[in-house]
C-alpha cells in the first residue's frame, strides 16, 4: 500500500482511508470483517464523524474493532464534529444539520461522545466538519488546547474550509492544522479546473474554492478526498452510470491495461496528483473496497491522467 506523509507531521498513513459513514448499515460481525479486509490490504486510517448514522456508525465501529482482533494501534483514527443535527429531519443514515456549533462546550462534549462510541481513549485527529460563520476563534482555541492537554486529541484539522477560513482559524491556534477534507475526484474537479482556465471567461474559469489545492500544498496540509466516485455533491456514482459513457469507456480501457477495475483507476487518478492527497473510501462492501484499494498501486502516466480528465467532459483552453 502506498503511504503519504500526513500534513506537516512525521506520521505516514495509507494513501487510502476507510470512511465509516455507512457502517450504520452493518451488524458488528460484518463491520469487523470490513476492518479486517481493509487492514489486510494495508489501510491504516479510519475516518468517522459524530453525525454519521446519528452516532451509530461510530458505535458499530467501536464494537467491531473489539471483535475484529485488531488493536487500537492498528489504525490512525480520526473523527469530525461541529454539526448539530436536526432531530426532526434526521433518521438513521440520512442526517441533516440545524446549525454548526464551534463553542468550546460543544466541541469538548462532542469529542467525549465520539471517544465513548468508538471505545478508544484518544483520537489521532479531530476535524471541524464544516465552517461555522459564528466561529469564535478564542473559543475554538481553548477547546483545542484542552483536548490536546487532556490527551484526547493528538492532531487537528478541518473539512470543507477555504484558504482564508483556514488562515483565520490557524491565526488563533497553537496547533498546526494538518488536514482539510474536501470533495474531489474525476467528476468533481473544480479545484483544478479554474487554474487550467486562468485568464479565460468561461464557466470553468470561475474560482469557487480559493486556490485550495495550491494553498494546501504550500502549507503542508493533507487533502482528504471524500466521495471520490460521485458526481455532483450527492447525485450518485459515475462509474457504470449510462450518463457518462465516454468516461466509463476510458476507465475500462485503463482498467484492462493495469489489470484492475474502474474504481481502482478512479482512485489512481486522484493519487496521481502531486498534492499527495488521501482517498476516503465509503463502501462497506469488502469486494468493492478491495477493488478500489488496488488503485493505490497503479501509477497513471501523465497522458492517461489527462485522458481521464478529458473523458469526464473537461478540456484544455
């Protein structure tokens, strides 16, 4: 398994991580099997969030880790917090927020709940899940200091933040933010489209993300790519989707060349970027996970990377 250096730390983690959002679907035995499968394939990072399955995904993981025979030290475990769920709209796997809350009291209580559900003593990393416009810098800094001093959290990061939001938060912290979790993949390429279309006036020249990839590389923040096989935000998968025949034909041709699946090529496409991104896999199907993980061992040529980009409907100016 290919590894990457995590942010500015000396820690190396697998280039592919397991996201447990959908673990709420599984019983403990099946979840334990998923953990063993990914571990056997070199995956040593887990991504969770307090809202996944309204907390049940983390609870299932905690029970599954105990049953799996694996140890806490076998995984770099991270979770996210800061979203307060709307109980009237949220049920099971389908969850909706009613507000974001970065208050010290909420963040500390959130981590305590996460640790209890995961049945672990500390998180390797804790991320703020989405930007809160009411963020009080001193409050967040105090929460992070207390969480670190108590040994409950070792590293910190964010998710879905733009560069100025990261800068603003970082200005108040004694800890270095080492991660930004963002949607990125073959069919979600906005963070690179605008750069290719610099000095143009077409739609792809619009900068929606504030040079987030360039900023992350300059500041040694690891980008974790979520929903790597989705188009739109939550519109659905693009692999084997008849809406995207050209893309799937190209993915299949490369899959045949490298002896892997289309999912693996989509994984390899992200990992080919020099930003040293990490791909978060959200499937709970052991076969699908195995197929997608195989992409970490494929290195596309530069032309192949561009050919996949073109087949997704993109162009060069």
